[in-house]
């Protein structure tokens, strides 16, 4: 199962975002030890193709990826880091500030 989450303030920007998929030759890439599921390359690479992703909400549905729209990412963040989950928290610096208890 795969789960993605965004804060509710990011729903409209996600709806109108123009995101592109870059396809590269896999030679030269290796898993990045610091981030499971991400790959890096130490040399310059040129994309073999660039295609527009289109509707991001539809892309999630087509890929059977659950998308949660939440008021704050911090509760999910806290569960993920406390558990034994395989997770990534990309760009948490864009999250709303943590609310005081």
C-alpha cells in the first residue's frame, strides 16, 4: 500500500501544478542510502524524454495511491518517525508550523 498526504492548503496548488516526468537512462544511478526509494547519479545526465503528468489527482487514482488531504502533516510525521515504517517526508519545511498542545 502506498499513501501520499498533503496539507489542505496545498490542494489548489496541486490541482493547477504543471508537473513533468523526466525519463533517464538508468546507467550511472544508484540507490541513495539516506533516502529509501530515491536514486542519485554523480554525473550529468540528459533526459531521454520529458512528458507532462497532467491531472495529479487523477494520476494518484489511476496508480491506486491513496491521497490524504489533512489540516496538518505533523500528526502523520510523528506516527511515521515513531514507527517501523518505510516512509519519506519530502519538503516538511513547507508544512504548516506545528501547533502548540
